[in-house]
């Protein structure tokens, strides 16, 4: 009927108009968002300097060590792995007890390597089986002047080898040297940037960005043998050397025409 047909058409029309209005609202919001994004991009572009000078430079700082690490080992041989293990354990106890009694803290004596293997001669000869074991320790000292005495204590307690002595830095001293190295690196970067600017007809206006690329620590390392300590009755003397800390920086400078 006309009345019913008319009222039905009015309902459909209202739904259609509401849908169109919603689509229009979303489209308007999308345009506004797009316009906002374009504004941000243009703002970022405007903030960037027109001219830059990029420099990579290194810096270094050195100091006397305040920490030493000794690598000492005990060895044992036997006709079975169990016999070698027991022999190592007995010799280990003697070495550790002597170092602790001398003054090394127990937590500064750490296992660096432990192995029990069949010897090469055993594999090459029939009916003869021999095993060799090694227990290697790292001993950390915070008194570098006492390294020679620590070696004597270890050798007298039965250590068969003092393979390596490494002189390094405590965490606090290493951080101090890193800061000095960073200052040195920035001074070198400033000098390089000035030369580049002068050669290019530019003036350095200031630092735009800066970052560190790498930090390295170079300890002073030497080797020693237990035979050297057993060669005479004189106390062992060990020469030390400086430890260096180096850093690399990457700096971007703002520049303008001179």
C-alpha cells in the first residue's frame, strides 16, 4: 500500500544517509591524519642542518695496572682416569691451601681448565695405557707488587706450570681510563673536523650527533715457567707494563659557509 510503501522507503533512506555520513566522517579523519603526518615530516626535514662534517676518531689512555691474573697448573699421570683424578685432587688441595694461607681470597682462585686424556704414547704402544691430567687455575691479585711472591708460593706448593701473567685494571680504574680516552677521542675529532672545514671553505658550528663505536682494553701479558722459579733460591721478580684503553667515536658536526 502507498502508506506502507512510503514509510518503508523513508526508513531505507534514513539508513543510507547515515551510512554515507559515516563514510564521509572517516574520509575526513583520514585526510586530517595524512596532513598531520606530512607536517611532521616537513618539520623534521627543516630541523636537519644543511651542511655537515662527519668524522671518525680514536682516543687512548694508559695507566699502570692495579690487578694481576696468574695462570697456574698442576699435572698428574696414571694408568687410569680415576688414579689421575685422585692425584690431581690431592695436589689441588695443597696448592689452594697454600695460596689461601698466603693471603689470596678463596673466590679469587678459579678453575680455568680441567682435562684427563689418554696420552699419545699410550695410543701408539700396545698393552700400555697411560692417562695425563691437568687442572689449571686463574689466581687474581689486587696487589701487582706481590706477583713474584705469589708465584713462589704456588711453585713451592707443587704447581707444575705458571703459564701466563696478565696485568690489567680493576673495573673502577678501567672506567676512569675509558672516560680519559673518550676525551682524547673528542679532541682528535674536533681537530680533524677543523682541518676538513678549513679545506672545504666551511666553519664548524657545533656537534650535531655523537656516538661511540668501540672500546678495547689491552692488558700487559707475559709468560713464565715454573722451571724459572725453581732455578734458584732468589725471590721471583716480574716486570710489569702499562695497560691501555682505547675508544672510537663518530661525530657529525653542523657546518656553514665560511
